[in-house]
């Protein structure tokens, strides 16, 4: 019989204790993992803060308290920490594999649901392909006697050897799969549709933060990354326009937002990197808030967008939370999402990438349309009689206390960050300045 935790406080305490013991072990053997826990750069601390905050949100969303499920979530965090803090490509590969195999099991944990098994198989096959590309790139570096350090990749441009450039290109392509960036983005909607919400919450946050930490350090192939980021913005925006399910909508929306983050990383400059940090922090926190409100809103497993109709009548506070979060993600002023998108576009324009900024502005306006459509359904569309009866018959359960506090924090950040964004800006500047 599987060990199950019935008390949520026990779950939190158990995970915190395991995390502390694990960190102490890694601290003791940091020289074996090419990691230095005593001297951590500011940009790593910023991403580490966002990662830990995201993990707390993921744990709060878990409904299945079996020991193996909690252990796999913790292994994903451990793999992400290894990727974030390491400098060696072989250790990076081990961290990525720890993420991938743990996520594969979590995605396919519901054996009865056929789409869950299909999503797990797709993720496993495509993840194996991505890992093969990464290993092939590392092999090219090794046979050319290049040290397997991420910092060494930046000096490859000094060598006139095609195999080295191919190696970096293979490594970057593998990382693009993990970020769901064009041309390796097509797996995301199907994986989201076949996974439970706690797995989607985990997949959309922690692994992506760790991969972005690697992309931050690789300062080459800017033109290739710019093309991929712009096409991701275009494809993600167009793909989300006609979606009827909230899962697929969030999947395509994630492709678009990761395209914006990658665009800031592609243009090598202090201002663009700072804007990328700000965009990532605000988007991740807002996304966790979206996952929280989803848990307390939908009444069916399929979760169509039309189910949000009449939410303003049944729960005005929940409807207001939906509206604020989605308007913020859409970049509507004066919410916090507008600040991040405005700073990013301003930095791109300052570096004379006018065509990229034009594409970003145009498709941001298109993306705002389907976010506003959700707000319109919530506040101005009446619920069908069937949906009314489903909502009446649904057992009413209150949110976990931590979710209430976290939603309050997210709403405060979304509404009032424009008044005093100094803390986020200072932290992002401190992180970006150490990369130059």
C-alpha cells in the first residue's frame, strides 16, 4: 500500500525537512558537482528565489499526497537546482535527465486516462530526442578538446572550427525543446491536455526557470535565437486565438511568453537582460496565481472556457481575481504585466531591433484579444442552465490558507507594482549586471 499524507501541514513539513537535508548533502559535496554554494552570483539568487516560490505554489496545488508523487516533485526541484547552480555540461545533462524522467512519470501517473498515457509517451520520446541532441553537442566539444564548462562555450567563436559551432547549435536546440520554443514547441498543447493541473503547474514553471539560467550564460548565436523567439511569439499567439479549452490556451500562451523572454536574452545587453529578468519574475508569479484560481473555479474535467460564464454572479471575488490576472498577463496598463512588457519592448527598440519590436507589439495586441475574451465571458456572458446546476451541485471547498495569502500577494503585485516597482527592478539589475 502506498504511503499517503492526509494532513497538508505534514506534507509541507516533510518536504521542507527533506529539502534541508538534501541541501546540506549538496553543500558537503559541492566540489564533486562543480557547484559553489558559498559564492552564488546575484542572478542565480534571483532565479533561485523565483524557483523556490514556484515550488511552494506547486506543492500547494497538489491533491495527490502519495509519497511517490511528492518524491517525484522534489526530484524535479533537485534537478532544476543542479541545472541552475552547475557549470559543467555533463552535470547539466544529469540534472536535465532527473527533471525529464520525473516529469515523464508524473505526466503519465493517471493510468486510466488515455490522454495521460499518450501525453507521457510523447514527452518521453521527444525528451529522449532532446537529450540525444545535448549529448551529441557535448561529444563534439569533447573530441575537440574543449573544456566541458558552460563559460567555455562563449569563447568558441574565437575558433574557426565548424564542428564547435555545430556543437553549440545542438546544445541550444536541446534547450529550446525544454523551453517549448519554435521549432520544438508542438508537444506542449497535447502534454498540457493530458496532464493534471498540479503537473502542468510544475512543468510550466520550475524546469523552464532552470533552462533559462543556462541560456543566460550562453552569449552566442544571437540571430538564431532571435528568429526562434519571434516565430514563437507569432505561432503561440495565433495558436491561442481559437482555443476553447483553458489548458490549450495556457499552453500556447506559454509559448508566446517564453518567446518574449528568449527575445530579451537573444539581444546581448544589460538593459535587455534586466528586462528579461523582470518579465520572467512577473510572468511566473502571475501564472501561479492563474493555476490557483483554476483549482477553485472549474466544475468539469475537460474545463472549457465557456464554463467561466456567469462567474461574476456566483463569486465576484473569484471573477475579479481572474480578470486582474489575465489582464496583467495580457499587458494591459496599469497592471504589472504592462511594466514588464513595456520595459522589454523599450530595451529592444534601444538596441535598434525595430522589426522585432514591431512584431512583438502587433502580436501583443492580437494576444490581448483572447485574454479580453475570457474577461468578457466572466463578466458579461450568462451561464447556461446546465452549467448553473453543475455549479450548484458542486461541493464547495475552501482554498488552502497558503493559497489565499499567495493570491493576495499576486493581486497586490499585479495592481500596485506600477506605483513602486523598485524592488523587482533593483533585483533584476543586480542579477543582469553580473553577466557583463
